[in-house]
C-alpha cells in the first residue's frame, strides 16, 4: 500500500510537471490556453520570417498570435498562416494583414481594418496579407539610387580637391580678408560720422522748431485777416474799373467822345496842326508878333 502511494505521488508529480511545462512553453510562445480565440487564415506570398507565437496587432493593440504556418511544398499555393484572434475582435470584410519588421529583426502582423461596419470576416475564413519591408526595405530600395550617385560624388570630390589646390583660391581668401578689413575701417568712419550728425541734431531740431514757429505765426496772421472785407473791396474795385470801361466805350464824357467820336479827334488834330504852324511862323518871323522900337517906328 505504501509502495502504491509512493508510485501514485510520483505519477501525480510527473503529470503536474508536464502540465506546467506545457503551459510554460505556450506562455513563452505568447499563447494563452485559457483565452477565448477564433482561428483565421492569412495568406501571404512571402511570410518574411513569420513564425508561430508572432504577435498580431490592430491599431497598435495586440489582439492575437500566430498559431502555425502552413507551407505548400508543391508551390501551387501561397503560404497560409493560422492565427488566433480574440473572439471579441470584429474584422470587417476588406481588411488586410501586413507583415512588419523593426530594426531589431522582430516580426509582427498588423491588421489593417477596413471601414465596413455591416459585413465581417467569419472565423475560419482567409484574410489577404502582404509584406511591409519597413525602414530596411526602404533602405534597400534606395541602394540602386545611391550606387548611381557614387560616381557623381567621386567626380564632385575630385573637382573640390582641384579647387582647393588652386592658388587662386588662397588669393581670393586673402582678398576677402582685405575687403573685410576695409569694411571694418569704413564702419568705424561711419560710426564717427553718425556721432557728428547726432551732435548736430539738437541744433537742427532747434532750427526746425523756429521754422515751425514762423509757420504757425504766418498761419495765425492769415487766420486773423478779414477775408470778407478784403473780398468786398476787391469786388468794389472791379466794379469801378468796369464802370470806367463802360464810360470809355460810350459817347458820354470827354474821353468817351475822344475815343469814339472821330470829329472831335479831327478837330483836335487840326488845332494841333494850326498851333504847330503858328509856332513855326513865330519862330521864323518873330517881328510880326512882337514890336520893339526905340524911336517908335513901325517895321512894315
């Protein structure tokens, strides 16, 4: 009886050890035996190192793990992956799966959920998958372009070395230094000039204030003028000039008759000619008009 009890205990310990080993291995693989999951299939052209226990994410949250990989050795069908996804996870029809790998070589599956709230992928159905090469894949795609650029870079470096070895470059740098020194001297002179101008600014401002005062005084004087009276006087003067002009144009008055009546002009012209003839005759025969005689004798 004691031997039987000992054998039973050894068997129980072995069974418990196997159970613990089973659950431990599944735990290390990322599989949870007690979780309620549904199995789906994902079909890839290339699984890119995907293996059992690889995690499956949706919107950055882990929703399941890879259970196994089914590979067709005949090559007639693409590899398929059996995945266990949480039973509460609803996968819309049109969703796809992408294999992604990071810089450390860790591989995972990312579900790209479609926007289809009415129809869903049922457990046991197949989801189409693809491979996202990630940063390493993008770098690999850039390698041909980089290889094409290497000869150009070599040519550029050679040209740069030739340019650096040219003595003209050193002379140009020396000229640049000279120009910089001249600019420094010019800046110092400009500063001196600005200081001089700053000293003269108060005097200029005082003169400007005087000009403004004179302007204000002139403005005040203009404001004090009686513009209405001045305008009235100007209007009166213009009226008088107009009255004078009307009289000159009419036959009234001496000036009007002189300007408009030709008879008066002719009479005056005749009188002037008679006066001129009289003056000429008086100059030539003064004795006819003035008599001087000591003895009282007349000159005939």
